[in-house]
């Protein structure tokens, strides 16, 4: 059990692999400077981890605060806080960009996500940008969920550091959540067809081959084993 975890509320600890470094982090490297260029240089990093977004912001970053249950960033201002309990003590000064990457929106229940969005809407200024990533509903990882309504029926256990509950979302559903919080949606970037880390787990799609492991092997030049 890691700091901040309980048996009832495990936390979404996860490792890094070559697929994340080659594709997911590269996508974020294009996104973060663009958001800062459009809205301003003050960034609130929701689920900051090791502070990747701060490094990617480069010279466009003028003010930064990272929030995580156990921040791993070094040399950066961070706040240890569980976002499932809301935005937390981030001060009264608004940020230009509120960023949550690597599927963070799916690690909240629908009610927790709605509360967080509403608090962000109240905290931000007119013109602030909110960019929060979720696990896509129509991913190859969980076809059994494609026709399942939002809420408890769509929440599934997802193995990271431990089994944590996650809730996939479709873009239109997130737009509805944003509007309910008072945030006007501007658009969505859909990465649903990425090679998700759980593609080979039979509890999601029995019989599907290990697509992500195969892709990782190709990226590092390792031989593929027959199954």
C-alpha cells in the first residue's frame, strides 16, 4: 500500500513504456505549448506525476503548480492532494490552463468529475482553457462497454499499481459535463484508437492479441514471439 492509498481507494500508479514515450508524450509535447500560447503561461497540472507537462511547456511556462496524491516532480511547486476530493487548496489566483493528461478524467466517478469541473470553472478566469483527458469509450480495450450507459454500469476495474475503478467517456458526454459546469467546449482530440495498455487482458476483450506489447517490440527492435 502506497501513501494515500486505502484498500477501498487504491490510486492509479502506473509505469512508463516505450509506447508512451514515443507516441503519448510526443503528442503532449505538441499540445502543452499550444495551450500556453493560446491562453497564457500559468499552468495548473492536475495529476502532475513527475512534472512532464512543466518540462514540455518550456519558455512559455510562467507559473506552475502540480497536484498529485504523491507528486514525483523535483524542483517544481507541487501540492499533495487527492483530486477525487475536489480541486484542493490551490490558492485564489486563477490559472490560464488547467491540464489533466493520461486519462485522468476516467479515474474519477462521474460525480467526482462533475464536482472537479465545477470547481475549476469557478476558479478560472474568463479565457482560461481546460484540457482534461479521459479514456475513450470506443477503445478496442472494452467493446463490452460500448453500449453501456454512463455511471456505475460503465465503471470497470483497471490494473495499474492495483485494480482501480475507471470510467471511459465519449467526447459528447464530456461536452455535456463541461457545459453543466459552466465551461464551453471548444473541441476534442480523439486518441481512442491508440494501443491501450490493457488490450491483451481477457477480462476486457477475450482473445485479443497483445497489441501494445507487439508495438513496443517493434519500437525497440525486439523479435516478436508467435502465440
